C-alpha cells in the first residue's frame, strides 16, 4: 500500500448519497421532527449541516450558533450564516456568556487560569444547549466530529462528542474538506483553519503539532495495521512523529467508548447487549 494523497481519494458523490441516506433513515426510525446541530462556521459543522439539509430538508434542521464573549469572532457568525442561507437552515443564536459565567461562579474551586478545564466546560455547555433544543422540539442531535480528531482524542468527552448520530466521523479531515467542496460549500470555508474555539486564537494544527495532510496519512496507515516504521519510511518523516500519533490515538480510546462495565450478567449493555437497527 502506498501512502499518498491518492490513498484518501473517494467517490464523494457516493459518499454523499450514503450519508444522506443514513441521516434520513435514522431520523425516520427515531420518529423525530428534525435535527439540531451546532454551526460554528468551520468545515466540519458546515459539511454536516449541508448533508442534513439534503437528507431531510433545511426547514427541518435547526442550527445553533453558540458564541461566547471570550472567543467571539464576527467572521465565524458570518460564515455560519452563509451556510445557513445556502442550505436553507433554521437558525437560533444562543449567546452562552451568561450561562458560562453562572457555571464558573458556581464551582467552588474554579480556576480561570486553567484553560483546559475552562475550555471543556464550554464544550459541555454547548452540548447542554443542543440537547435542550432536541428535547424541547423532538429533534435528534447531530454530531460534527471527523475521523482525524476522533482518533486523536482531540475533543471533549461528553462535550462536542456527545450526539445521537455522527455522519462524518468515518471521514478524515482532508476527506471532509473535499466533500465540502463537492457539496458546493465556498472554498474559503472548506479550507478554513480548524479550531475548537475553546480559548482565543486556538488552532487545531498548532495543538496537534502536525498538518492534517500528514496526520491523515499516518492514521490511514495505522488503521490498516501498518507499522510506524513502514509509515515513516513511506512518508519520509521521523518515526518518532508516527509513534507520537499512535501513542495519542491509543491513549484516548476511553474517550471513544461508553463507560466500561464489569461483565456480570448474561448480556451486558454496551458490550454484547445491542439491539438491531430497526429498533432505534
């Protein structure tokens, strides 16, 4: 197997068809009245929103814009509104500032200098807003996580990863960008630098310390049981880089699973007690 950009090529027309069918089937089986998702103006949420619109109609998709004062950027709001208009989504602007301030004040040991813990509160507060609207309006929550960041554990547990479905979670970031272009999302949004927006000036590639073009090929190789040495040789990079990616991928497995139960009964929830698809 050759690790080149060609290895990540897909028939994006077929990809779109399969994801759209998946979304529609899930909503129908759930008996939901629609979908709610967070729309940040980034490529992952824009692509997911576009797919949801094509699956059930934009009028049935509620996009929440969830700014807060510390990371507010008008350009992100404008980008989100561009996607909402293009794909005829319903939108609701929810300023999280007051809710966040209340949470900060309510935690006796809250430390504003601990930006990771503070940032995770923001991600989990977004989840609260999404599920409130889902409960209130009989919608399902659609996640916007991609495969690159999910494998790297680059998300908040029970925060941005909390959702009922995750339509693009089996696509690497570079594949999501190509799908976005295929869907007609403006190039400047499809190629916009990714950020979780948990603190000012946060950029995903800076924190991951690697470009997605390289990261995706490393992950692609690991997914196919290639050794770090084989991957490093093919990509002409230091093996230590591959080892670092592999270590982070494995160390974050707990973030990708339901809480681990001990095996006590005949069938165990989340382990070997799974219901068939038609009983969603």
